[in-house]
C-alpha cells in the first residue's frame, strides 16, 4: 500500500516523473530482494520463526499507523 502512494506523490511533484518513478521502483526491488535474503538467512536462523514475526510486526507498525493517519486526513479528488 505504501509504494503506490509514494509513486503517486512523486509523480505529481516532479519535473521528470519517469526518472523519479524508475529510481523508486529500482530501490523498491532492491529492498525486496535484500529483505527476503536477510529474513530467510539471518533473522530466521538467529531468532526462529516466532521471534522474527514479532520483530517484523514491531518494525512495520509505526509506518502503517502514520500512513493510515495521512490517508484518513486527505480528500480524494477524481
């Protein structure tokens, strides 16, 4: 949910939206790959599945709350 929101925000305020969107897509892809490798080979090995799930929930909660507040205060225009 966050990635399309960031793409739309960048698109509306950029002089060259294609460059900005391409860079953000590349960073998103690299982050997905690195996150999968980190989780699969480091976190699960060190903490086990239950603690890894708790850690991920704790890390992801603040950004989800923040984005929910931002989206709730915006008005939708067609």
